[in-house]
C-alpha cells in the first residue's frame, strides 16, 4: 500500500524543516514495520512570500519522496485540498497542516482505521486550547451547521484521511467555494473518528484571522443549506403582518375614538427597523447570488506555477 500525505504551507519556512523530519521518521517506521510499501509527501505552497518554496526544493533534492506544488498566488486552504487530491497517487491519502499543531506521530492511528475498512477517517482534537471566545463561537457554529445543513461535520478536525475511492469521488466536486469537511461527508462513504492531540504552534503565526473564520462559516452554511433563505421569507412575512396590524390599530384609533396616533419618533423607529430587516434579507440573497456567479464563471480552483515531481514536468 502506498501512503500519500498532503500538507498545505503558507509562509511556513520556520517550521517546515522540523515538519519534514518528523513526517519522514514516522513514514520510515511504517516502512520498516511493513505497514506501508511506499509513501509520498506532497507540500502545496499556497502562494508563500517567504522561503517556503526554497525549503521544499531542498527537501525534494534530498528525498524524491517529498514533492511540491507551487500555486501562482494564494488561493486559500481549501483549494490546496483539491490540488492535493489531484496530485496524490496513494491508496490512502492523509491531509494535515504543516504547522505541527497536528502531530505526525498520529498518522498510524488513521492508518489503523483505514485498515478496518473505513473510506474516510477524521482526526478530531481531544480538546481545544484556543481562547474562550474562539471555543464558544466554534461550538455555536458546529451546532448551527449540523442543525440546518444537509450533511454533518465533526468538531475541530485537525487531520483527515481518505481512500483512493473516496478521493476519486471528492475530485468530482469542483466547487469554487470549497468547504472540505462537508464535501468529504457529502459523498456518504463509511467514515470513522479518532481522537488525536492538537498542540500549540511551535513557530510562526496563525493564518486564519477572525474575519477569515467568519467568512468561511458564512460560505459553508450558504453552500450547504437553504435555511437562511427560508428565514428571510419568514421574516418578510412576519414583518409584513406586524405592519398590517399596526396599520389597523392606527386607523381604528382614529375612526373609533378620534385619537390620532402621535409620534414621529415611533414612526421613524418603525421605518428604520423594517428597512433594516429588508436590507438583511437582501444581503442574504446577495450572498447566494455571489456564490452562484462564482460557480457559473467556472474559474480554476487553483493555478500551478511549478511542480516538483520526477514523474511530472515542472
């Protein structure tokens, strides 16, 4: 069996040498135990501006099992997932970040689950060590997504593996707005979960800002659920009904009791509130239209500038 390990890298020149060392050691141990017959480590350089690609080149010259794919610019973490699948040749393909928060020593745990017949294996963190706000927002997001989306995702997956069969199915899902955890579960093949350690970053900085996390959450929910549109319809109906009742109340007060309903302030507040609801609904619809436009354009998910692989031309 051949093992493929795919890892995205964006400005990770500080940690990559140690990452290579630890992954190679794990793979060498697996070879000696005859648990695998061959392996490849494919690093996807997602438009790095530091020495990341230079380090990948040096590693490839030292060990041809280490391969590299360099994007022409930064296309995003989820584009690297599809690129990894496009270039992987293994019978079992593992995805893990190169920042060493996911531990290479946990790779055998995923292999053991694959040996049991599971097509998709999720490495889920035993516990989160992030700040309280990040942990809370993540819990709310996972709960909401699993309630309203058509597929389920697992909390805090930091490593994942899939069989060659699963990879072939996932490759066909060429969506521009990728959300890998949901796409992998969308195919419906037998999956398993293993608990693994998630460590603090040894070096470098986290690449996902709060804004990027919020945008990813929005894109994932819109991409896998029509629930926001249903909420928009319900809000529109409720607000219209409230407006109708208020109109009846004002007319009744004037005709039956001769009491004009005073208050430009209340009128202005009501108008502002209803306009806010309308803009919210238009914003939700706009997000869906924006995704439709991106998908219709069919622009490539990623563009390769250079490849380090003896079997392919760079």
